[in-house]
């Protein structure tokens, strides 16, 4: 038998764990180039900051980006893809944008003229490019 103090402690631990899961996200995004053309990619995160510009110069190159934070689905996560090294006024050749949250994994596939969301697991995705599969 658990003493009532331990039961109360467990209750609060589970409560804190659940609440922190609802408010935060921890997403591992991988970007996979599927073109032999040069492509550049840059995230604009839910917190309005931008990632470094990732450069892909060969088919099959993979970059891994870790997205964490609180209230991740308050703002969309956007991935812009460029066919030349982007300057301030460069128009992206493709954009994938959606509200993301959860604890898991998502893959973006980069093409010479666009980007789309591929496999994902453990991520809730809404109102945007959420790939072919749901969940
Ligand atoms: C914004 O979110 C990104 C991705 O999780 C993170 O790397 C970056 O440090 C955050 N920036 C601020 C100012 O919180």
C-alpha cells in the first residue's frame, strides 16, 4: 500500500509531466534533399526566429534541426526553400508551413522547385502542409 503522501506526490508529478507535455514541444526535423540541384533551406520557427541557412549540394544530403519551446502551435513553423543562396529579397522556390506541436519526428523533402512534408511521427500538424499521412 502506498502512503497517502506518496500518492499525492505521484499525482502532482504526473500532473506536472502532463501539463509540461501539453505546453511544450520537442520536434526533430530532418531535411532531405532529393535533387541533384543545389538547394538552400531556412526555417522560420514558431518563435519568429530563423534558423541558419542550410545548403544542400547533393542528392540525399540530410540536415537535422531540433525544434523546442513552449506553445509551439501558437504560430506556424515555416520552411522556405531557395534554388540560389537567399538574399533579403529572394523569393523562395517553395514553402512548407503548418502549425506543429508534439514530441516526435518530421521529415521534409527538398526538391529543386519545392518542398513537402514527408513522414512524421508523434507530431500534431494543422492548418498547412501536413504531408500525405495524418497523425
Ligand atoms: C526559437 O526556436 C528555435 C527552435 O526551437 C530555437 O532554436 C531558438 O533558440 C528559439 N529562439 C528563441 C529566442 O527562443
